C-alpha cells in the first residue's frame, strides 16, 4: 500500500476550483448568508463535544463540493487506510507513520515488519503508569531519599514542544510536581532553570529519539555536571531517566537500563507526545489523565477514519485552508485559542504544520508548481486583539483565522467567561461583516462628529469578508486537548496528501546543522 502520486493541479476538481475562483473570488459572505438562511447550520459539524462552524468562508455549495472532490481525486481515502494500517508512507525514510497506534485502545493488532506493535505500546504505557504513580506518590525518590518536587524535561523540537504545550494546557489538572523545560543550547536557558532547583529533589527526563541531538546532549551534560557537584556518579540512576530509541547511547550517558523508556522509528518526533516522550505530561497530571488525553485523540482518529469527507472535521479544515492557500494565494493563517491555557498551541502547531508540509518537491521527486505548506502563527485571544488583529481586520493581506473557544471555563468565573466569549464571537463577526461607509457615517453622526466624517470615513471602514472557522469545545480537559491536537495532525496529513508531498520527513533541518558543525571546528 503506497501513496498515490497525483499532481493536484491535474485533477478535474482543481480545474473546477480554478473556474469557481475566477467567478466568485469577489463573493461576499454576507450575501451567501442572505441567500441561504440555513448557512450556519449547513456549514457546521459536530463531533462529540466539538462544534465546528465553517460557514464564514468564501465558498458556495459547488466550491465546497469541489474541494471535497479534490481530496477524493488525490487519493485521500487510500492514504488514510495506508497510514492507519502501518504502510511505510514515510517513503523517503522508509518508515511507517503510526502515532495513531499509540492511542489506539482497540485490541486490533497493528503490524510493522510483521510484528504487532501493540505489545510494546501497552508495555511502555504500563511502565509510564508505574513510574508516574510512584513519583507522584513520593514512593520513588531522589538519591538522598527525598520525594521529587521538580521535573526537568530536556529535549528539543518534537521532544520538547509537545510535552511543554500539553503540560501548560493542562495546568489546571496539575499535581504538586513543578515541571520545567530546557531546550535551547543557549547556556542561559539551562542555568536559568537550574538556579532555583535542588538536585536532591529534581528528576531529569532526557528526551531524545536519536540521543545524538547536539542541544539535548549538551544540556543533559550540563545538568549532569550540576547534579554531580553534590551527588555521586552512582546517584544518576536515581535522578535521571531517558526516553530514546538509542539504548546504547543512553546507557553510555550513565542512565540505568530500568530508567529508559523506549521510542520507535514509526513515530515522528513532532508526533511523539503520545509516546513516552509525553512522560512529563503523565508526571504532571497523572497517568489516568494522560490516558484520557490519548483516548481523546483516538476518538478523533476514529472520526477521521470513518466519516465521509464532507462531514469530516480534519478534512473540512484542511480543504478550506487549501482553498485560500492555493487559489487566493493567502500567505499565512492565524490560530487564536480563546483560553490562556493554550498559549503554546500556535507555536506547537507551527512545528506540526510547517515541518511536515514545508516541502517543495512532490512525491514523484519533481519540483511542485503550486504552493504547499501554510505558514501558521497566532496567540491567545483576547491578547491578540490588542496586538496584531489590526492587520487581520484592516491590513492588505488575506489571513484566514481559526478561533478556538470553550463553552465552560475551568475556574468557573461567569463574568470573565462571558466577556471572553463575547470577544470570541465579536471578532469572528467583525471579520466577516466588516463595517460599511454608511455605517461609519451613521455612527459618527450619532456621536455628533459630523465634522470628522469626511476626514475619518475611509479609516474607520472595515472591508469585512475575512474568512474564519469557529471551533467551539465544551471544556478544556485532557480528553478534549487530545482530540484537538489530533484534529490538527490530521488536517496537516490531508494537506500533505493533496499537495502530493511527503509530510513525515524533515531533511530541511539538516543543512544548517551540518554547517554549524563546521563552524565549531574553526
Ligand atoms: C520532529 C523533528 C525534530 C526532532 C528534534 C529532536 O519531527 O524530527 O524536531 O524532534 O530534532 O530530535 P531527537 O528527539 O532525536 O533529539
């Protein structure tokens, strides 16, 4: 089972979309709503506690159908089946892509090279559970027999961004352990983090799939030196654990075999928070909630696998984004979570999306003739409204936006939450409706500012017609977080398939690394 290698621009759907774009690029969303009073309901999807309203987009039924047809014509169904079944769809690295297996709670075996990987997955989950339970309960202690108070995750890229984002997102559910993350090879990062820690009560989790990453090994050695100022070499076995595929290198570092959590080639770094790379998440909120996080992702996997494309949330998000990226030439898209807990989500998704789909060579090895990977960025609402949203509302660029909000807040203050959500809806409405010159005129007259009308009219007018998706989730829980991350993972997957690129390698990060080595030799 391999991926089809179809140039998307050669499909019938692409030609139709090009035609539709030329005919309807000026279409106004307000008119679309007038033409179809049921548009909001028609362009909404519900998956358990997730409701996606994608009605505020510049497409009519025919365009939407053509977008879905594009996914079909480029072989998405076969690609989904191949991915979930463990086919080696990461062809350039000859690897399967099975982060989905890490959260697959079914009894169905999944084979890689003839072996059922479910066995190693459940064994590792048990190890994560026992370890987290014992550390949290204070049964497993540091080298002077004191319970751990702090956990330091040392890793970079996929071995840092996921756990860091999830620990922050689930802070509400966190126990007494304080979690810290060291990633940058900038020594100030590690020294700043260590300066307030006590080696006796600090647990180090060194996360590196390859255990060859310069930044992580440098930081781990510095942490070890700091530790050995007070402790003995034999004490490393108590306070250091590692997550890696490279068992030999971990042992050489002095970490006890029992303290090594395995990783596998069939999980890409940026998709690895579901594996033992997520150990710090489990330490932070406990295994039960880590497991709920996996379950949430699995629910989204089932939805993605089993739902027709026109009702499939990841597919709809992916194809909507392709519409703007490839036809309107939108340069970026903005992600706006309306909860402070998801502060790190945009940064996390930058790696998922941009490392996966930042490719210019197609699956046939030829240069693509169309735009691929979207540039994603963003920040939490309402902070973003007081910063960059000016450009989204009134700038010259078309920037599709994803608004992510929650029906319930976690601390339950109604006053705050009503204000937050009023802004959430207010922004999406402002983007699509805009404000006409007539409205500005009327407003200035009412404010007794007739004299300023001529001078201010154009500045105060909003073009509107700016697209956005509104994702409303019941509540931020480990489960809904898992579902949300999986939603964006699958969106990224769909786009890679349609663009006919390989989403699971990352050769683009190598050259700079090699050249940096030359500088070190100088
Ligand atoms: C992710 C990338 C990359 C990787 C880091 C860390 O998909 O492969 O971000 O996670 O380079 O690699 P190690 O885990 O091997 O240290």
